[in-house]
């Protein structure tokens, strides 16, 4: 029998253990090895960077969630133009991100279709992610409601991919009867728009400006989703962002299931160095800080004044107040098998300080309660400590992180285009109608430094 512990257990497959659906970690992984997905690339999928961002994000996140494999068919010839994979052949990148190319168009697998729709008989689950300006959605293939996929904002492509992979996962798990048979969408320009999210007013302006300097704090699940999304934005080759990357941790096997910029070659290495290597290869300038973020963090003259915070730690969040950043956007995710799709973002400065949102009392660690499955495993394996550690780890998956990254980056990009920020946003990926938050605020005094895009 193999040994799966807290540092090696797949963080999404763990939900089967937490829900009491299986009797062992090995059985949970075996169940997830039955989940498979196909991505079909129809004509025109790569005509925009948003389309490329959608495909790459869908493949990267799905390959880490669908352990039975992700097959890619269709138009595989395009050469990619997004910074992270600029000049690379699609087929080469598919293999690198854990997918497999397939000449067959046998459509028995749950399928995502990018670009032109498929002709003929469609599988039971077949949806199309689409994008336009700051809007993203998914629709049943061939139905009405698909966005035009013309305006080139990769943020909407990332969000559409997250919606699509989430919908496919709901389907294979049997968690939602209407999965694959509904239209789901939102506007990143106005994330609180529910019924009118697809209106002209909520398309948002053309993407003209990108942040020039950013500080990324924490390079785990969320931090790597931020870095991934940044590296898909249409930075000019000679003006890619200056990034300070801060993390102290080394990559463990369990991180491969959540972190979008890690591969098995990175195990045992510092996450910050693995991320920096990929970003530097794409032309970004990086500076590494290999220590914990804490109360003695002091921003120095000339360092990036805008921070993307990805540390899931109440004590660290309280220290946002004293760090000296002009603007900080952070995200938190649900951690249980019922709420792992839930996302909350905060933008500072706001009406409340970080230390008011997260009190000192909330920093205390709650005792871990074991369900019957974990209790039985602890007894069978004579390892109460190990099973308690495993039970304490969050259920997590990168398609939720990718949506959080799109929301967080939208908070930074919106002020550059005359829009406002939201002190808090709440979103449930299972049902996007459950979106709440504070109305937009104009932060004219903290506009980040920016790069102006050049269009032919």
C-alpha cells in the first residue's frame, strides 16, 4: 500500500476523504483517475491573446484536476503569442502542461470547445467558453449566448477557462444536475452586475494599460495563479513588468495539484526560484525575497508600491496595514469540501483596515476535528498525528485560483482605465448569482505605475 500524507496528497482528491465518500487516500486518488476531459480547438481559437489565455488556463487547471487525463484535438498548428509561451508551438506546450494531443474527434468525453463549434453529434457534456472585452461566460455548445471572442483582454479568457473547467468538474462529480446545460457569465469590469452583466455598459473599455511594477507576496496556490495570469497579459516585449516575488517555502508533491507554475522538476526547490525562472524566460524582471512576510516588512524607495497578496494566514494578513504599500489586493478561498469554490477578495486602502477585518483573536488555530474516515485511518495506520495533519489541509484546485487571480488583477487594472475598486467581493463558482460586495470606489491617489499598450 502506498503512503499518502499531508505533503503528497492531491489537494482536490482530498475532498472525497473529507466528504466520507472513500475509505482511504489511495481510493480517493483512484476515483479521481477516472475523471477525464477533452478540449477541442475549433477554427479561430488562437486569433486573440484572450483565446490563447483561455486554452492555456483550461489545460493547465484541468490537467491538475482531471487525473484520468486531458486530451486536446482540433486546430493544433498556431504559434502562441502570449508572453509566457511566446513563439512556442501549441502542440509542444500541450505536452508540457500535462495534456495529450489526439487526432480523433471521438466526442464521448466531457468536452470544452474553443473557437468554432463542432458539427454533428455532441457528447452529453459539451460547452463553449467565450470572452469579450472584460466579460467571460460559458454556454452549451451550439446554443445562443456565446460572446463574440474578438476584443483582446486575456483576463476574460482566464475567467472563461476557470468557469469552463469548474463546470466540467461539477458534471463529472455529479454535483449539479444542470451542469453543462446552463449559461454562466460575469463582467470583470462590473463584477457585481448580475442580470445585466452582459450589457454594453459592463463590457468595459479596451485594454490599454498594464501595471508596470508589482510585489507578489506568497507563491503558493494563489500567488502562482497571480503570476500565471500576469504572464498571459499582452505586455510589449520591451516593457514587461518588474516583479518582486516573495516566498520562503519549498515545493512539495501536494503543491503540484494546486500551483500553476510548478512541475515535478521543481519538487524540493524554492517556489520563488521556480516561478522566477519561468517569468524571466518570458522577459519579466524579477527580484526575490526569500523570507516570510511579517510586521517588519518595510517598503523602500523605488520598490513596487502595489502588492498582490496570496498568503492564507490571518497573522500575515493583519500585517498588510504596516507594510507601506499604496495598494494591496488579497484573496481568500474556501478550504472545505463544501466551500472550496468560494472566493473573497479585499482591496486596500478601504473603509476598514486589515487588522480590523482579521482580529488578533481570529489568528488562533482551531482544533482539527476528524471525521469517521480519518479516525478509522488513524487507527488502522497507527498514525493519529499524520491523519490529523492531512485532515487539516485545505481542499484546493487551480481553476478556483485562476478565477480569483482574474478578479484580483481586475482590481489593479480597473483604476488604470478609469474604473473603481471594490473593498470586498464575494463569489461562489458553483452559482455565480451569489455575488455580493461593496460598491466601486475611485482611488485616484493610488493609481499604479503602468505600461501603455501599443496596437498596430
